[in-house]
């Protein structure tokens, strides 16, 4: 109930450009960096979500500040150019800071120290100091008003698996969890193509309008739908005989319709196998 409420609140306050900083290259960078530093699975998702939320708030604040100081037309264009340059110049530093903060939240033994982060940045030929690294962490914390302990889709997946087990679904828990994580990784890395396919399936039209895409944003950022879809597909792959039963259970637990669950699973599997054949 707590996760569902949190998810609904996030969707009701969704920024216009939500998802913009979950580009495949950014997500891949964070995943590879987390792998390099031996961080646990939850940390990399937390880092992606932290970076996304921080960057959107930072861009909004910077645009608001510059918008107050400039007029229309050329002034606005030069203002945005200045904002973009400032973001570009500090982006990798902010990304590393978000991974650091996520690692501290996880209380994992492989917490990213300042020395470790600094060494990595120096390997990329950045000349940041320890002080600048600490100030970057503080900038992220201040921008997000220290609200950094956000739930990730992995938390939704793991809790739903627990509920399914409690409700009597006899499933191979360990391999199912492992497959869910792999599928979640895949969804993060191919998010745009998966949700583009899902939108076209939902509206039964291969050329969605701008308005349809804008309204679909809440679907793209719905963690509960993502978790349900990932579990559904994992069960379909590992234990197809239980699939219908699990879809019914997920519907009862979350209120997400069986049709929506099936459509999401179908959208993901078409990109896994590289075919649109039913």
C-alpha cells in the first residue's frame, strides 16, 4: 500500500520532461560504473532515479533564474545555450555524485569513497578536487531537499514476488528473481523502444500524435506497471504453466488489468526476440 501510494503521488506530480535523463547511454554508463565498483543491484537503479530527478530540478531552476534575467527571442536562445553548456560541463561529476549517494544509501560493503570517485574522474582526465566532489554531492542533496531515498522498480518487483509467494503461488523464487533483474535491466536500457511499441499497441495506431505521447508519459514512469510487467514476462519464460494464474494474482494485488499486463509483456518480448510475430 505504501509503495502504491508513493507511486501514485509521483505520477500525479510528474514533471513535463520526466524520463529525459534516462537515455540509454546514461543508463548504460551508470550500470557499467556500478559494475566496476561492485555495487549491488538496487544501487544502480537508485542512481539512475536520483540523477533523473536531480537533473530535471536543476534544469528547471537554471532556466527559471535565467528566464527572469532575459527577454524573448535571441535572449532566450542564448540563455538556454548557456544552461546547456553549464549542464554539459558538470554532467559526469553529477552522475558520479548520484552513484556515490546511492551507494551510501544501500549500506553495501562496496560504498563508493571520495578517493575512489576521484580516481575514476581523474582516469577520464577530469581535474576535480576532493572539495569539488563533496560540493557536488551537497548540490545534489540541496536540489532534492535531501529527499533521496526514493523507491526503485526493483523494490516493487521484490515486494510483489513476496506477496505472490505469500498468496500461495509456487514459483522458483531464486531463478525468477534473477530473471526479473535481467529483464529490468533490459527495460531500462531499451526504454524508449519498448514504450513506443506499447503506446502503438495501446492506441492501435502506428503513428501516435504528440498529445497521445504526452498523455502516455504517466505510463512510461509507472513503476508498478513496470514491476508487474517484468514479473509477468519472467514467469512466462520460466514457468509458462503458471502464467495465467500469476497475471490474475498481479491484477488482484495491484489493480492493473490483465490486458495491460499482457500488452506490456508482449511489448518487451518482441524486442527481446526481435520479432513482432505473436
